[in-house]
C-alpha cells in the first residue's frame, strides 16, 4: 500500500474512533440526565450547565421552564445564591411540536 493510502485509512480510523468517543460521551450525558430525573434530584445552574455543556448564564437566562432534549427543565427554588433545577423525562414530541 502506498503511504497516502495508509494515511487515509489511519485518518478514517481516527475519525471513526473520535466519533465513537463523542457518542459514548453523549450516552453518558443522557444516562446522567435520566438518573437525575428518575431520582428527582435538584441540581444547581452550574451542575445543569456542566451536564448540558453550556455556560451557566445560558441556563439561567432560559426562564422558569423549558425543554432540553428529552427533558423538561424547571426552576424549582432558590437556596441562597443558588437556583435549583429539576429534570422531568418526556417521551415523544412536546405538545407544541405535534402536527
């Protein structure tokens, strides 16, 4: 095999491995969100932002209740300077997304 062909196969293998790694991380995130929802845990804005992989201000600026992937995210209460959130699993489309 030529060096170019070997490099192409190597790049494809790395690319596939990278995609599979990203999928594994996504599944870990989704399983974690399910665990938080199933157990009824309250989480802080910083923890929710880490779960969603966004800046904490992106979480707090969304309002009281909103959807993220397969969950409804609701602001539950404030404890000191912390806002606490709760996730509730939804199955199927949101009511306003139905045809």
